[in-house]
C-alpha cells in the first residue's frame, strides 16, 4: 500500500485516518460481526470501538473504500507477514510443542463478473478456490491464499507450504512439523519438500488398481473367522507410484461394515514410523479442519468476495484471517475454561454484544455491565487475563 493515510472531508469534520488504523478497524469489525464496509457508517461513534481504537470517530465507508483501492499483491503479502507476526506473538505466550499443517481448499462463491472467478465442477457453482493452512492443534490459520475458481486443489502447493515450513523450522528447530492433507494434495513434490525439510507427512491417496491389489493380498493373510465379522484392520506396505522417485510407506485401513461382503480400503502415505493404526488415526483427526473452515466462512466472512478486482478480494481474505486469528489466540489464552472453544457467534452473544451503560466523564469513559449479565464472571475473568498480557514493542 503506497500511501500512509487517507483523509476524510465532509461538512462537519476533518479527520485523518492512517491506512493501518483503517485495517485495524476492519479487523475489529469482523470480530464484532460487522463484515461490510457499509457497517462503518452506523458504527461511526460506537463507544466500544472508538475506545478500543483510541479515536473520536471511526473511518466511514467512503474512507474504507478508498483504502480498498490501494489493495494489490504487495499489500496482500504484507498482510500475510502481519498474520505470521500475530501468530508468533501468541506463540511467545504459549510455546508450541508440536505443529500440524492441515491443508485444504474451499469454495468462495461469487456473484457477477468478478476477476478470476470461474465455475468449479466439484462445488457446482461459480467462485474462487482459496487454499488454506491451519494448525490442526490450535486452530490458527497459518496461511490463506485466494486462487482462481477453476484451479486444481494442489496447484502450487509447494510454493504455498514451503515458506511456512522454512519459517517454522527456523523459529522452532526442535519441532518436526507434520503435513496433513486429503488425496487432492497427494503430489510427490509435497512429499519431497517435507523430506528435504525434515518434516513428516500423512496424506491420503486416491485408490487405484495397484493399491487395491496389494490390499487384497494382505487380506489373504487374515484368518477366515476374522473376515466373517464386522471389523477394522490396519496394515502397511511399500508402494511406488510411477510419478514417484522412490518407494514410500503406505498404510491401509481395511473396514468391513456389518452385513456387507466386501472390505472398504483407505490408503494413506506417510513418513511417520508409528504403528499403522496410530498413523491412520492421526490422519483421520484432520476432520477438525472442516470445523475451522466453517468457522472462518460463517463467523469471519472468509468466503465473502464482494469486490470485482481479484487482488482486492485477496486482501479482504487476509484481513478476515487476521480477525479469525486474533479471536482464536485470545480465546485460547485468555478465555476461561468452557469459553475457550466456543464459536464466535456464541462469544459475540455472551461477551461482545451485551447490555451495558456508558458513563462519560472528563478523564475516563466507564463501561458499566448490567448486574443481571449472566456471563459477568467469565467476562471479567477474560478481561483480567487480557489486561495481564505483556505489551509488545
């Protein structure tokens, strides 16, 4: 973004809002559930937001739109760097012991002639096809990148994962990050990246005739009395696809539901040395990724691409990610037990949009919480923890 501030002029006031203050306002609006720039006009003198942002009045919708005009690829990369710094600050408060890089893609529906939008046959609608990376243990969104609507799931996945993997290994050399993804990310280049960076991976493979044949050979070694019952078995074998430069370990989950004659096979390639059952369980735990994406889309507008310009939509996604991570980190570190895993819609109802009274005085602006507030104990406990956080320079 090539300007440090934008100036708002109207008949009543003259206010200068720096670009970074407008971006911070956008983040807090997302957290409060006000995702559209138009909401800024109604929130202009909101006492809570003006107090948090240390302003007499907030930036209006025209001002926010002017900042949107500055969004480009360079701004998108800067916002990604800010996201890295935000997560690292939370890590200084609660150091990670392990990190799981959960990869997935999703659909961001579009309506109209938006640059880069295309029909995606998998989702059956027009939109973008962003790629997302979450820490499967904390729920932090480590990285997000907007992509055209028709690109394949794993397109440029090495370029997407590589810098994050390098940064994490530099910050936390004692951790061997684990890359986890579904069959859309089963590309040899990603395996080779993980192996080169001394990281692990557990990624599902699409079934094919060769894999199925090896699994059926393993079934022949299983006693008939086991095969005749409802059962789940885990086995392993070495396998090399034609596009691979070497053989790799593959785990197969062999499941036979009740009243069915045939087994169902799930194939997982991994560099881990755990027992087959444990390796498979680690893969299937990636189901939490769907919940992270759902929370990002429903709670923080990850999928709302309202601009006609691709780069502007890409930056809007990054701002939504910042809001998501700011809430997720505070929830994890500052919220009392029982409140730390609740959805943002619940937090808004119980913590943010609560009845209160604002008392204006000469030096202070007291906020009085209703004595009948059901969650006042949790509210003040969270507030106390937030106030105790160290200040970063």
